[in-house]
């Protein structure tokens, strides 16, 4: 716990805990599963867990509101450090009723409704990267407020959407849908921090997240 002592001594307050932030969606399936392991490794650790959206977490780190943040996009901020956990594949989620057995490409579903998030959301940013890389853009797009809203609409045979591999087990939709892996690396689970003394803890947190995500049985 010497490392945690150094972290706490470096803070302006006397707080003796680590403040972790995460995206709202990731907090539903990753955070609850890694906290027990984190407490097992650091039995005296006190945690503060906070949800942020992808547009505000960098400011929260820079203002020292949190110590670390778990996200699914690489960052490009010279004032912050990051640890790459693993690439998180993205899948096209398709109702079984319209799934095509042969030549499963985005073009095969070009006339379907694509349920996408707003452009400021991380998944939408990754999807836009996919569209650019594949030189593809759907004819019909409808915006939803959350990933789970998109999932619900696809399960109701209203169209298709995209989902992270790490979230497939949580949505539990294999009875209703098929999942087509998108070739390429368009998303990466990343631990972001500001304080250099957090690095050791960030690396340990990264290994715990990787252990959890990697051992999940998706299908």
C-alpha cells in the first residue's frame, strides 16, 4: 500500500481513497465486476466511483475531481497520461429475421435503419471511423440517446446498430440477434490519469480490467 500512501500524500486534501470515473455505459458492466477484484488486491482501499460522459471526463481529471478514468477511446491530451488495456472489437448487431448468411458486410444492410448515438458519444465516434475506413454510409439513420435504447430497437426488428464486444454478454441478445465482427481496431479500453504517481495503480487497474474482459464468454 506504499504506492497508495504516496498518492494520498500528493493530494492537497487528506483523502485516503482513489477516485475512479467511468463512462455511464461502462459503469453498468465493467465497474461492478472489477471492484471486488480491486478490493481483494488492495483490502484497505476506499473507492469513490463517479459517472461522466465522454465530453467532460478530461476536464474532471485536469481539475483533480477524479484520479483515474476508464474510457473506450484513445486520448490525445498532452496533460494526461494513459494505459492501454486492450482493443475492444465492435460488432454490427442484426436481428435474426434479416441476417444474411453469406457476405456479411455493411453494404448488405445498407437499406436498413441504423440506430446510432449522438456524434459526441464515443461509440458514435468509433462508428464514424468505421464508415470512413469502409467507405460506407447508411441511407437511413435514426439517433438514440443510449446504447441500450438502440439494442432494444434492434431486438424489436426495427433495424441494426453497433455494440462493443466487451458489452455483448451484458446485453444478452444472442437469442434474438446475430453479431457481425467489424474488421479493424476502432475502440480501445483505456485507463486515463493525470498524476504520475497514479501510474502503478493505473497499470494494476488495467490488468484487472483486461483479465475480466478477456475471460468473458461472449457467445
